[in-house]
């Protein structure tokens, strides 16, 4: 889906903003994540699996980084960055 397409301007944006402001504040981040994945899936198709894998990997890596300290923290961070750059390749 292209940002200047009719389906985005007259379909996706109105539905997104209507629902975004109707749902509770506590659910808005999850809604934003969900709609972002839908937007990406509409335009890129099966490649969205890589995006979802990256989201899950980064979430658990962030949890691990909160628990570690010192050199191990730096090592985990460098490995995570390399894996993310590798996913782009």
C-alpha cells in the first residue's frame, strides 16, 4: 500500500484514526503495532513474517538487556544489532 493511494487515504487512515481515538489509552500501543503489521502485510505480503520475527526477537532481547550488566550487556547488544542488520540483508 502506497501512502498516496486511494485505499490508504480514504480507507486505512479514516478507519485507523476512528478506532485509535475510540479505544482506551492503555490499548493504543498494541493497536498501533497491529495496524502497522497489517499495513506492511498489505504492501509486502509474506515478507511480514520477517518483520514479526524481528519484533519478537527485539522484544525478548530488550528483556534480556534489562537483566544483564557490564560486558555481557554490551555483547548481547552487539549481537542483537548484527542479527537485525542481517535480517535487512
